[in-house]
C-alpha cells in the first residue's frame, strides 16, 4: 500500500480505501472477508454512510480488535424511515442515528464525521447555519466522538463553498473520467445518457485545486462511474479498466484516497491490483 496525508489532518491514509455501499445487504461472512482482505493489504480508510442496522453490526464485528488499524468515515444526516434509507437534517434524528452507528460499530468515535450528501444551496444554509448539523458535528467533535469533520456531496458550487469556508477537513466527492469529461453538474443517470446541464468542467478542476491549496483531504468516490465506464454503451464508447479509473482519480490535485465500492473479495482485489499495475496499464 502507498499512503498520502489526508489534507491538513496529517493522518496517513492508504490511497486505496473501501466504499461500503455495496456491502449493505450481503452476508456477514462477505463483509468480514472483504474487510479481512482490505486490512491485510494496508487499507485503512473505510467510508460507511449506510443507516441499515445490519451492515453497521456486520462492520462492528468485522473490525473487532482492530478498530485502531482503520479510519472510519461515518455520516451525520443518514437515517432510516419506514425501513428505507433517507437523508435528514433533524438534529435529534441525526444524533440518534449517529449514536446507533457508534454502538453497532462497537467504538467510541469515528475518525471523520461526514455531513451527509449536501448538494443544494438551501440545504447548505440549513446545515451550516445556526442550529444546523454543522453545530452538532462540532459538539460531537468536542465530546471526542469525532476526530475530524467532513462533507459528502456531488455538485461543485456547494462543495467549493464548504471547502472555502474552512469548516471541513475532508471532502468526499465523485471523481471519474465520465463525470469530468462531460460538461455540467453530472449525475450518474446523466452520465449514462450523455446528458449535461451547462459547462462545469473547469469548475470541477477548480474544486480539486482548492482542496489542495486549503489542505482539505479529498476522498474520491464513484471512481468507476457506477460501472458506466466498463460498458461500451457509455457516451464516449471507450471502455476503461478499474486500474485506469483509479489512476485517473488518484492523479487529480488534492486527492488523498479513492474509495471504490466493493461487494465481494474479488472486487476488493481488483481495486488493490492498482498497487502493482504497470504504468502502461494505468494510462
């Protein structure tokens, strides 16, 4: 494994991390096997945003006796409603699900407390405004329940505002050739269809550079574009490999780590293969 500093936190993180989204509804044995493979190969950054109790329990068991070996990014604002994942900006509900996360992970703290899924200006104002989730995050940090504060989002304007505010230490943002090559505020569905909304290619680069300049650790999510880049039906018709996608994300300014979603050990090994790949395979 190769390591980079996570922005101004000064903590060294493996350049290949683990995004846990696709492990939400798999067996406990699968979660344990993926975590075993990841940790054995030096992975030390895991993003866990899901609110389902099962996956939280599974990761708590998988990380028993080695919590100290990994950084966990937990999310504030991810909840369950009628058994389904949802976003919430309610402080009491957010605090309840954060406490649930700590309990099920069998830990007293998360390393990065992510303000979950901020994309819209009004949402940003409510989260960072008086009485919002940012204040709750600061309180939890003061109580020792979080080491650093981060934010996850998909749109440049709000992400850039958060980076420039000085309030966050880490930003999790989608970085892949599909989203960067297409102009506009690209969503996964838009990338599949080649749909864009205005020219934002240069703005994405501005965001990456701002993270580098301000010391905000940039964690790249969705490096494979939800699998779009592995399908010849994608807008460019160019098929890329996982190694090429990971190399692209890790080559952007400010990027500390990439967190590919892996639903089994084979996919974790595919991501880790980047570490031994030749320059030709990465290009």
